[in-house]
């Protein structure tokens, strides 16, 4: 029997630590990963400080958590400091013991952590240029804290994570201070939105568990479910007990945009709009992992963009859900997928009805719309309503030899409806598409013709107002139409 042999395969420090920079973090997800550690340490206040205008910009994240001893700090700076299979406390947002290092290295070449516990301040630094030079897994322990940004914000206990040598941020503008500053500020603005959403459940309520401050400005949470809006439809929680924990789901149908302020609507929709923000919101210990998307269980459509499903999982199910290092992606276990498929089918009907109830008024012939909507060979056709009194009345006033030409023009108008452009404009932003807000003076002549036509049929003035003003373009001009009727009747 051959003798078993071994060989030393310790990773080369310079190679591996450079590879840790490319796990796919953005500034947003990197900052969230660092704040995870603050929450795990019991922090109630996290301050983000940034110098974006100097020749050597930096970012610091300060918390008032429990802090660390020097020994604990060294362990925290060790790549892979925790085994992901080890049991964790229920409030622990970490997993691999890589987050602090991989998130930080994705943004900078110099990571400094200063921490205070039991009256003792400890400081350690990873400098990737130094590791590249020595090829050693050696972290620098420092005694001088005078040049550590944000360390003056630490109280009796706490930690500050400092990123310097920000080579990944605005790398293209390394030698242009103005453009570099603008690029970093833009990335910080995007990160701000992400953090307000990612940790919103920690930040909500009259006594929030977490306060986030960015350059001395308090951040407010973004609730993707608009839970505080009275028009939001909220179902009861449903529990699914599995071997490694319980999955809790709750469904929401956010209100139609007419029931929300513009700012609230835009925040709930996020930077990519409501079409992209519908779907599942998966939380691990109340921290958002996935924001939106149906994960293959349904298609994102305009009629279902009000649908949201909140899914809560414990950190004991990390392996089942295949939570990645960045805590930014997950995969549903088969049993959960089948349960959620039924929830999706049920709740999408609610979202569709919310839009369809509002849409039926637009095709109610009793309201005299200018456009008729009907189905033909499975397609939905929109055509100018030739029976509308404004159109029919004007055509009847024309000499007979001109009526055919007028009818042809109306048909051409309907056939030229820019369906493709409407599809593109309404994709995820239907609420921004509006009819031309015509002033009454511009359409008064046509309105007068319609009013006279309807009055001639014996319709009462009040009924004429209701018929004409129930839909656009006269919905906003009810008083003007009422005055016009009075003038015609008195005249």
C-alpha cells in the first residue's frame, strides 16, 4: 500500500486577497455588509462619514456597538473568521466571516478598523499594497489613532471601519478631482437609497432599533409595502414550518398611484420603477436580501405591479436558501417554491382587480368616451368614438360632400394610434403617461357643439354635465361646461 503524502497548499496572500476584491459587491452592498456587523454588535446608531473632495477621499462607518478587544479585532480581520456551518445567535446577520474584509476590499486598498471596549482602543489595518509586497497574512496593529477618521465619534464602546485608497470608486477620474468627487457622491446617493430599503424594518417605528446617519443627516426608512398607507391591502401572515426553521410570508397590494403622494409612489417603486419592484421581498432576520422579482414563478406585468410578497427566513436556513457571501441573492427551496406559487396566483388577482376597477370607467359607454375600446380576433382595439356628440354634432353640421372626408380623417386618426410608443412609455411608468391637458378655450367650440346636440335630445343640463365630464378631456372642466350650458339655456 502506497504511503499517503501531503503538501503545503497555503494560499498565497497576495493572490488570494486580491481575488477577494471581486465577489461582485457594489458600494451599496458593501456598506450594507459592514452595517450588518454593527447590528450584530448591538449598535443602535450607525454614522456614515465621507470625504469626497480631498485628493485622498475616504469613507468611514462608525457604530456605537459593543466594540472589540485587540484579540477579537484580530479575529475579525482574519479572512474566514467564522465557519458558516456554526450555529449563530438569532440576531447575527453574518455568515461566512468574510463580509467585513471582502466588502471593504471591493472598494478600497486600505482597510482600518478602530474599536473601543472596556476603555481600551485597538486599531488594525490591512494594506493591500503591503500584502502585495510581502506576500504575508500580516495585519498591522497601530497605537497612534490620530489620523483615523471618525474615531472621535466613538463613545465608551463602538467601532469605526475606515476605507482609504478608494481605487474602485471613480477609477476613471483618478486625476480629475471634480469628476471623481461627483462620481463618488453619485455612488453614495445610490447607496443611501439601498440602505434605507435594506434596513427599513430596523429603522421603522417610534422607537427604531437602528438610526442611520449619512454625513450628519438622518436617513428615513423606505417601506416597499407602503404599510402605513390606509389603502394598502395587507393579508394575514402564513407560516411554513420546515426542518431548519419557519418561513413566514405576508402579501401586500400597494395602493394605486392616485392614492399615494408622488414622493411615496416613487420611493415605493424604487429607482427602476414599479414594474421591476413587484414580486418577492426576501428578508433574512429582517434584513432585506432580495428586493422584487418573481424568481421564475410569474411574469412582471403592468397589471400586477402593485403586488408584493414579504418572505421572512431565519439564519438557520442559510444553506437551504443558498445565501451568498454578499447576502444579495438566494434560491428558494422546492417546498417553499410550491407554497409561494399558490400565494402568487391568489394575490395577483387582487392586484389586477385594483387596476381593472379603475379601468372600467374608461370604457363605460354611458360616460361618452372619446375613444371606444373593443376586442377583435383576440386583440384589443382603440378607435375614436364617432358617436360622441362633439364628433357626431360637428360632422352633421358639415355639408354632405365634406362628411365622408371628415369620417376618413377620424378613421385615419384611430389607425395611427402609436401603440409601440405607448407600450415603451408605459413599461413600468404608466402613471407618468397623461393625456394632453387641453385648456377649455382650445376645445370650447367642440364642447358647445356636443352640449347643443345632447340638449336637443331632451337631456337635462345636469345629465349633460355628468355625461361629458365623467372622462377626459372635460373631467377637469366641469365648472366651465356647467357655465356653458347655463349660457346656452338662457340665450
